[in-house]
């Protein structure tokens, strides 16, 4: 049975970085509706709009010098005991310098502030794509499997660096109970990422001769996982995934899309060219995910967080498509600064 984190009688005060983007915006709304939260700090640059007297917005650019001291002051003034660090770019971007500053330098500032302030709980967003898609991957990737995502892809490299920083922090500052939630590709009405972008296409290129298993997770289940991670005493990394997997071509058919098989070498060149002219969703290293499996084991989250996804992989994809593109908000990341 998961153990609850101790909190003051007035309820916890949760600070959410990346509150203007996805999934930070949705996390702020979820914690605002939680009776166990006395207040929510929405941290981002630009300032996220306050939607409730219980939500206080602060404009903080995590990449700027001195952001850690600004964070310490904000966390201290509010009596924040919990930080949810969600200020990460949700999809590959051409602005690699800003993404690096946000994810690497910004994470350093968040960790320094958590150490200096009276924070007791830190929950960090990460992604299962960091395991990498490899032909020698096990059927289910456990949390202690090495993170082997392609370092030549800046989208993966910066997140790998952020995970390393968080792991070092957790060992060095055990006073702050630290959990990392590695989510499968997120789909849903507000989801932003590579898979939602690909699903906007009628025809989706796949690698001829390959049909790897894939998994996703519904955004509503992700929000539930973050809430559970805030509430219980469980440290370390957790895979947050939907039940079940689908071959990638079957998954596309479930989503009403048409797989377009191309030879792998042609697919890599196509991805590289489209990315270079800013007409594609990702660079060539991501072709690996169309060839090899990257399927994570969600057992630890079930045992230690009590997390049970409501949506299966098939149901998640079906719901994503059923909502329709018109219902989705414009793609917004964690903000340029947090």
C-alpha cells in the first residue's frame, strides 16, 4: 500500500514549473481542484494566467541567471512543500539553444532552489523515449534499464542530461523525496508531442519490413499519475504507460491513419530533408522508433504509486482521434523559460 507524504494540516502547497505549456497547464488545473492542496504556484515565462484565488502565477524564466534565487524566494514566501517540474519541451524543436537552456540549465536552477528552500517533495516529468528504440531492447523496459536514446538528437540529449542531474540530486539531497515520471508518448485532447503531430497527417510514413510494438498513455492518466506521485512516499523513476501495446501499423489504423511504408534508408533521408526545411515533425534519429520497440514496464508505478491507467493504448488512440483536431489547443511547450 503506497504511503502518503506528510503535509501540514492546511494542505500542501504545490509549485508547477512550465505552467503555461503542456502538461503544466493541465497539472495546475488538476492540483487547483484537489482539496488536499492549499495553493498552487503556476511558474512560467510568460506568466501563466491565474484561474482561481488558489492559483498564484509567477513569471520566472528558468534559463536566466539568478532564476534559482528567484525560485527560492517564491517557494519560501508561499511555504511550498512540493515542486512538480514539468518545464520541458514536449516535441522536437529547431530552437535547440533555447531548449537546452530550459531543460539543462533550467533543471539545475530548479534543483538548487529545492535544496535551498523547505521543499520536501519533487516530481519531475521525463519520457520513456529516453530508453531508446533498439533491436536488443527487452519486451518490457524496467526503470533500471540504461537510457540509450540517441544523443545526436537534441530533443533526447537535453532530457538525458536533465535526468542525470536529477538522479545526482536525489542521491546528494535525500531530504527531498524525488520521483521521476517517465511517460509514454502522451495523447489526448490537449496533448502536444511527436505522436500527436504525426497523427495530424492522413498518411504516416513507416519503415518497410518493420512493425514494432508501441504504447502511449492518455493525458488524463498522466495527470492522475502526477497527483499520485505528489501524494505518496515513493522515490526514483516510474514508467507511466497505458495497458497493452499495438503494432505501429495497427495503431495507425486504429487512429484512422494510413501507414505509408518506405525503405528505412529512404525514410531517414526523408526525415532529414523535411526537418532541414522545417516541414517535418522530427529529425532522422527518430526513424529508430518506427523500426524497433521501446515499450516500458508499468509495474513499479502500479505497485508503489497505486497507478492504474483508465485508458488502454488502443482506447487512448481512439479517444485522441475522436476529440478531433479542432478541440486541441495550439501546440505550446514548457515556455521559453519554464
